[in-house]
């Protein structure tokens, strides 16, 4: 069923009796050509592109919970491509371009809103770094713009510009960055993949791998064994836990990241804003709530619930930048389990086990990567070669010491 304005009018006039479920609820078959583990944004996008762009069939996505219950429905919805390093910037710019056409491609309103992102600058060294970053972005076909304090004052008059400790001295803007309604992305990909015959099987946890003579033959699940030609792990924060069942130890640690939403306010925040002197970022949802976040809780865990010290830390940073935020009441907070790689960059690669593939290490920035990650993982699964924009996302970079150290923090995930 195609969604359109005409369809909405027709259904309104006929008592809304014509709407169909957005996806089926199939029973698992005994085997598939491709089994993707995890129905988050990346798993669903992979299944969709595998079917739609690579013409593959007999695809299943196995999900231990429900569609959108993981980080794809827990993030703060920011999309952007303001990266510096060669391994990253082409990939994230490719992703942003895919976001720009996504709603038409999926025939689904994902509320893609290119309201712009602004990274604030507070000292000279930061200005130099952001000029360099902006130039790298432009060289890779992205957009970037340095803003003066006066320009920022016009767009964000309520910031604490003259804070003695963190004065604002400029900013790097990417006007094509913005937000996308996170769970609509999961629903849009699920609906589109389902319509191409992909079986999305919820409440079907993968509990182990059947590996014979170095080749993965399928997965053990809560609903029995399911055979597979190729098995693709795509479970974000559960990556190290799941791959341990195949005796793999990953360069990934999991931690919890919290998100915050204030009560609804009149429009005040025109775009996405990031503080350059603390970890705090903020945008405003279409319902009016300020959506913000900051540092992860700094300990390893698979829990999806964080603690008070991180909440205090994020709120303090918010108050330093936007003092008025202290007048808004917090409505909701939640946590998501994020897969922190050792250099802060992701992995999309084959493993040493035949037929077993891996996608993960997205840290707290993988939502913006969803379309490109799905496309690149589908390319790898279909062709056994890396997609041209994901060439750097291989396991062997950790063995070779050839890190993609975007944050310049070295191998310390809790410092990224
Ligand atoms: C609070 C927060 C804010 C964030 N903000 C942003 C942001 O603004 N911008 C941005 O780009 N990124 C952001 N991120 C990061 C982003 O959400 C993640 O990197 C991305 O969503 C991970 O990919 P995914 O959508 O596939 O993960 P998920 O949605 O977590 O999908 C993984 C799925 O695997 C399933 N699974 C796990 N184990 C198994 C198993 N054994 N068997 C079957 N299924 C299994 C899980 O149930 C889950 O549904 C944020 C994350 C958090 C937590």
C-alpha cells in the first residue's frame, strides 16, 4: 500500500477501514540465504538495501525484542556529516545524501529536517581545528560555514556569550545537518523491507552460532535453529556479548548513554547546537521539547539505564551554555547501550569465520550512519567486497595500528 495525501483523504472519507498493517508478523522458515541479527536501524536498512538494491531474496531479520526498541528509538535524532578524517567524511557525507532522498525512496514520512547544526568555538585552538574540519568537509563535497559571534547572536540570542570561563568566539555550521524522527526510520525501513519479502521476526533472540569447520551454518535462537548462507551481526550495544558466542573478542566496549527531553516549549532552538567547552548538545522536537544529551556514563555495562552523576554533568553543561534551560522542567530521560570502539570509528567487515559478518562499533553516533551503514553492509554481504566509502572500516586496522582516531583521544572509548 502506497502512502500519499490522496490516500489519507480517501481513508478519512471511508472510516479509515482500508489501512493495512505496515509489516507482517511471519513465522521463521527453517533457513534463509541471509540472516541479519538485530532489527535496529542498521539491520533493517541492510535488509532493505540487500533486497531493493542488490536484488537478493530469502532474507530474515531476527530481533530479540521489538522493532525500534534499541538505540534506533533511543537516540537524540541528530544527523550530520561534519567529520574530519578521510576514512569517515566520505562515508558520513554519503549517508547524509541518502537521508536527503530517504522519504521518497521508502514512501514514508521520517520527518527529515535539515535545520542545520552549529558547533560552537570557545578558543583559538578550537577555531584552527574547526577551520581545518570545515575545509575537509568542503573538499569531500559536504557543506560547511564558519560563523562569527554576531551571526550566532542573531540565530541563538539566548546563549551565554560572555561567560568568563567559556566565551563564545564563533562556530562551525553545517546547514544540511539536522534531525530525523528516530523511530520513524526503523518503521520506514521495516515496512519497505517487508514489502520486498524480507521476514522480520520479532521476539527471536539469537543465542548462539552453529559453526562447522570454520564456517557459520546458521544461528540458534529462542525459536529454534535457523540455517543461513550468510549471517550478519548488527546488534549495536550487544555486539561484544553476541560475538563472544562465536568465540570472538572485539575491540569494543559497551557503555550507557542517556538522553533528556524537557517539557514542551514554544519554538526557541532553530537548529542543533553543540557546546564546544563541555559535552552538551540540544535541539527542539516538533512537539516543543528540548532534546539534549552529553557525556556517556563512564563505566562498562549492557544496561539501558544510566545514573545521576551523568545527569548532573549534562545539566551543568547545559546551564553553562543556555542558562535559561534551568527554567525548563525535565519531562523524560532514558538510556541506550552504545558500542564504543577503541578509536571511535565503526567496523563493517567479514570475520575470520566463513559466512559470518560484522557491523558495529558505532559508539554514540551511529544513527546518522543508518542509511550508509545499511547500504555498505548490504554491498559487503552481496559482493564480499567492501563498499568504496567503507573501505577503512575493517577489523585489521586495529592489528595494524592504523586507527581512524577522529576525536584524537587514542584507544580510550570512555574519553571519545
Ligand atoms: C541516548 C542516545 C543518543 C544518541 N544520539 C545520537 C544522535 O543524535 N545521532 C547519532 O547519529 N547517533 C546517536 N546515537 C547512537 C545511535 O543511536 C546508535 O549508534 C545506532 O542507533 C546503533 O545502530 P542500530 O540502530 O542498528 O542499533 P539498535 O537499535 O540498538 O539495534 C540493535 C538491535 O539488536 C537487537 N539485539 C541485540 N542482541 C540481539 C540478539 N542476541 N538477538 C537478536 N537481536 C538482538 C536489539 O534488541 C536491537 O533492537 C545515540 C545513542 C543513544 C543511546
